[in-house]
C-alpha cells in the first residue's frame, strides 16, 4: 500500500497529540516536568524492520506492549534502550542504581508509564478517526522489537509497522524510546481510509 507524505503527517500529528496528552498526565502523576515529542515517523514492513541497523530493533530491550482489537487490530509497543529505561526509572522513582529494589520498581514503573503513553496514542488515533478499539493489559518483556513484531504475524513479513522515534525530556535529561504500531492485515488500509476522511 502506497502511503504519501501527507498521510504520514496525519499519523505523526495524531501520535503527537497522544504523547502530548500522556505528558500532561505524567506531569500530574509525578510532579516532574516531562516533555514528550515524536520528531520522526517511518512506515516499514516487518521484513524492512529486520533489515534496519538499529539496536532498539535488533537487540533485547525493555518493552511494554498492548494488543488492540476492533476496526483496527495489532500491537502497540513502547521500547527503551537499557540505559534510557534505567535513567527513566531512577528519575521517576528516586531510587539509585545500587538499590536492591530497583528491578521490581523498574518493571512496574515502565509498565505504568508505557501504559499511559500507549493508551493516549491509541486513544488519539481511535478518537480522531472515530474507531472503536479494545485493549489488553500491558505486558513487560525484555525482547527485541523485531522478535515482538514477528510474534504478531510470523507468516507475514510484508505486514506493515509504524515506527515512531520518541524523545522524553525529563528534568532536563533526554531519554529515547520507540513507539511501534504493528498493524494486522487490512488495518493500515482502514486506518488511512479513515484518516483521509478527516475534516481539514
């Protein structure tokens, strides 16, 4: 399916609206000043994802995923490189790197943050495109984004994935992550068809 720059801009705008809402909620929860932005967005097949020379894609990282179903079906993922995951958890929890409780706190903190971000992003897409979606509970895994994408559709390497770079600015520190939306067969067509019908 051919996707033009205008359609990618619509997707980027919807994702940015979602992360903006998520930043507001996280600010209220934590009392920290958190800014979120999505400077780039790419549309890739699962096969192209496999060919990407990107450590977040190909190496095991901290991921939180939510499956979604409805008029769109697939998997939404927020992935952090290890150093970004550790920095985010320590800044939000106040724990030090030597804390014996850091591992348990880390999992719960990343699940909570990612659940907010992913729900806001998918909520933004669903609300603006008037789609109804249901979600599973967030799942934490240390796994590569590539393995996760293949687990959604092991037989469909031409299936499409939306990869959005995400920047967290927290207490003047930059923390990188990746939002990945893996869409099952037919879902991207439904998504872009609804996007084209959005009022200007």
